[in-house]
């Protein structure tokens, strides 16, 4: 179907009250969602907003962002506007998608051991979670992927990308030294266009859990008391013995995000970050402007993608995209809906 230039969506202010209460298991669904009908001349889009999916934070209300015929500046022919005009490339990108995903279940998650920076792989369940996550983001544009230096995050990113409908190939970048850079070059521009660079950064590693690494969480609580262990696990500025506090983790993870990832989003590139429970908690604290008190109650489940839209310097949380097979639609913006429609056309 010829993609009609969609008209400006009517702005709908969907005020969503989502009440989330947090459980020690780390997450609880909350269906504080509302359906908001966005009508344009070309197609009606029901956007079930803010399906609270599997991550919680404090009670928040959201208003729907204005969706307009903004020029999409993306680095992917599928989503580039059909009729680019001369001055399009000079236009600042309208928005960019940011996907955050905590790695799937790891073998030490399964054993309930403190993991931190110990480099353990995913379990079979973690592999399945990563693949399911890939299905949920399979229609969202991704131009760059960032992971930590740990295999559980890298496995999650690569497994998720096996499900992406654009079928670009994620390539881990080796820039650790000149030889690594030289020996991993791609000598075909066309092939290069079909690749997505994957940048690994130790700054996105899980918080270093110090002398708790390898200890069983329940045994540690029995030994030191539940309150003390909860303080080590979830407080902002109290580190575990010879380990990192969340604040210390944020000093590297958020700094890396601001220095290396945010500029990419500002240039219109769509980014996925596959990382860890605490390094992502520190980043979400920054994105959502949570206080050190509020972040205590923020928990992330394994393998559940979280979608943000970066627009005019702000991060708008859009919830967790539902799987492509599920009825209904996503916390999509117009641009993301267009991208999906072009994928459908391309894959017909
Ligand atoms: O052990 C760890 O590294 C982390 C994440 O698995 O555990 P917690 O959720 O207790 O911070």
C-alpha cells in the first residue's frame, strides 16, 4: 500500500494514572493503562499506552506526546521518508527509540547467587527470555547496540536480534587495539549497510558486588539479616563489603550513557542497550529523574524490553512493547508505527 503522508495526529492527552506497587520478587504487572484513540486521515491507531509491563516505579501520570508529520531521520531505508526533500537532511531528527533490556536469567540468578561482575552465561530459560524479548522489539528500528563486557548481556542482545524483522546483522566491534580494529574490518559497503554495530563497554557492567559475589543471597540474609542485605542490594549510597553502591555504579554507567549514547540518540539513531539490573537501574534513575529514595523501589525483571522515546532532549517512557503476535498495538509513536508499516510492506 502506498504509504500516504500521514496527517498530523490530533494530540490526545491521555492522562494515565498507573499505580505500581513493588514486590520483593522484583516486579509486578500493573495495568494502569488506558486506551487513547489517535485518529489521522489515513489510519486509526489505538495506542494502548503504558502497558506497565514488567517494570515498576512510583505512581506517575503521563501525557501523550504530540505526534506530527515530523521528518524521520533514521539510518535505515525501511524507515526513511519516501519523498525526501532537499532540506530534509538538515532537519534535526524528530525522535529516536531507546530500548533497555536486562539480560535474561543467568546461571547464578538461577542459583540465587550474588553475581556482580562475575562473567556467567544465561540459562536455557534466559536464552528463551532473550528470544521472546527479540519478538517484542522485532518491529522497532535499531541502528546501534550497546552491551556490557559481560557475556550474559551480550548473549541477550545477539539472541534478541535473531528475531528482528529488519534482518540486519549485529556485529560486535573490536577496537581494543589497532590489530583488532584492522583484523575485523568489513570490506563491502553494501554488507556494512546491513550490519548493526554492537559496542561493548565495561562501564555498563553490573555493579561490582564485592565480597558478596558468589554468596547465596538467602544464606547471606540469614547471616547478616534481611534488612542489611536489602540495604546492600537496593540502597543508593550504601555499598556491599568492598563493592560498589548504586551511586558508584551510576558514576560510570550514567556517565557513559551521557557521553557515548545520548549523542547518538540526539543524532536520530535508534539504540538498544542490553545490560544489567543495577547498571540499568542507575540509567533509568537518570532517565526518569528518580530520587535516591524512589530508586530503592525500582526493580527490573530479566529479559523484558523497556521502550523510551528520546524527543527534544527528553526521555519519554513508553512501557514495554507487547509481542508482535499479541492483539492490540504498542506504546508506539507515529514514527514507530510508520517503521513497522514499512517493514510489513518490505516483507510482503
Ligand atoms: O547478583 C547480582 O549481580 C544482581 C543482579 O542479578 O543481584 P541483585 O538483583 O540482588 O542486585
